[in-house]
C-alpha cells in the first residue's frame, strides 16, 4: 500500500508540474503577442521606414491602340525634325478613328498667343480628363519651329469639323493676338506641308485654311490678310524647286 501510495503521490506531482509548465508557456506566449501587437499599433520606431507594397509587372502597361487599322497610306518613319508625342486614346481628343481618305491639309492657328507647341499638346491631352470640349490636331508647330505629331497620320483629329475624316490638320503657334506666324514657325509650316504634299501627291489647291471649311476666323492673320495666304501658297511652290 505504501508503494502504491508513493507512486500515486509522485505521479500526481509530475502531472501538476506539467500543468504549471504548460500554463507558464502559454502566459509567456500571450505576453509576447501583446508586446508585438502594441508595437505594431504604435507604428515603426523613429528612423525606420515601412516597407512599401510594390506591384511588379513583366512589362509596362501598353497605351490603348486604335481598334481599326489605318485606311490611308502612313509613312513607315517620320523625319527627324518631327517629334512624336502622341495623345492617349480617348473620346475627347484622340478617338483612334481611321481617316477615310487623305485629300487635303488644313492650316490653323492655336488662338493662344505666346503658348508653346508642348503646352497646346498637353492641353489636348488634358481634355481626356476635363471633358469640357473635343479638340486636337495631328500636328502642332511651335514658336521656335519645333513640330510635334500628337495624333498619328491616318487617324482623325478633332480640328476641322466635317473635314476631319479626309484631311490632316496643322495648328501653328503665334506670338501675339494678330495671329501672324513668326519666321521660324512659318518656315516649319512650309517644310511640313510640302513633305505631306509630296507623300500624298497634293497640289497647293488641297492646302486650305480652317476658315475655308467652317468660316471661322482661323488662322486669323491669313483670314484678315488673304494676300498673305496667297503668298504662302506661292512660297510652297517656290520651296519645291529649292
């Protein structure tokens, strides 16, 4: 009886020790979790930088492309004097609609004296977010003679009303309210128009003013001074032989 009683006593003590050990470990783990939770709520320690959550992709997200191929001839390459800075596809300034034909070139003025080609290009891009109006142009010529292509050749730009579907548009920057182009802009206009005329085999009769399409006073100087427009057309012909 004494042996069995001793065994029972020692067995009970061992079980009790195990219970105490397990309970102690549980309390220690709980305390550790509370400490870690408190640190997490307090934020990172001074000088620490949280690890940003980054999303990686194999390739950059491509710009949306027109749903239909061009219906008119499009040059494989642009000359190095034309900067391509295309607008994103959007319903307000670059719908991605193919031109139905290429029968003419329409000359415009930007109507914002002293602004640059880049500023006007960015305005067209901004319309995709602003939604106040629909406007754009295939080309913009700046005050220093720079040329930006912002709606591709072969795509409709919102510039010349009913002639958007069969003409390319060129907006030209100007230094003041008169709308007269400075020499750098004028020379680039001659160069660009003749390059396009050569590609599409167009006579000077196919080069028109915005005014000739809608009656709008655009380009202002060439509308108020029709003799200056006639001189421009003659300069196109002269430049062909040089």
